[in-house]
C-alpha cells in the first residue's frame, strides 16, 4: 500500500493506492479493526513471460467504524500507510 485517503462524503470508506505486478489481477481489498489494509491479487495463469513492471491503482474499502485517529498499517510490511493519494 502506498497511500490512502478518506472517500469524500463517506467517513467510513478509504480509497487505497497500491502496487501490483503487471501480470497479476486484483481480487479485492480488506480492512481489519486495527485498520490493517491489504489487496488480494492473483497471478494470471495465462501470463507466460511477465515483465518486471509495477502497476498502480486505487480501490475503496469500507470500514466497520469511522477511521478517527487510528493508524492505517500495510498488511504486507506492517508499516504505516501515509494519508494523501497525491503523495508520490
């Protein structure tokens, strides 16, 4: 996960920016009460040779309760995810 922001007008929804492999397909996203976020992806079976390219996209996840002042952590690394999708 590279960044997140709240969805405008939806205090319980996060918009996540993430990276994934060029030959992977995203299967969905999830959030836990501690606000650990991750994206489910799967390697395409028909990919054959795959370039070593990182693609980025955004996806929305709905929280069980408002984010408030809770920290958002990346599932893969355990590191905090920065707020603000405009960060590069």
